[in-house]
C-alpha cells in the first residue's frame, strides 16, 4: 500500500481511484478467505467471461470459493 500511495495521485480520475480501491478490496477479501488472490481473480473473471449469470453472482464471492483456489 505504501508504494502505491504516490501512484494513486495519478489514477486519472476519482472513478479510477474508486476502481483501484474496489480491486484491492476484492483481492484482500480473497486473502482473508485463505485464497490465492491471483488464482481467485483469474477464475472469477473466466467464469464471468464464459457467461456466469448475474442472478447467481453470490456464487462468485470469495467466501463461496473452494479453499484450493
């Protein structure tokens, strides 16, 4: 986080900063659920790209993911 502080001044806009904060929140939540954040994010984005229905978005949450992810 400390390394990023200076870089966040150049997020481009408030929206860019909010998106960065959202990604950090998702990755940290994956860590708190004992998941590898990179594998979790890759798997989740792959599932979304392959047509995971929005009505079942709760299935993609880190606390629902299998422990090996």
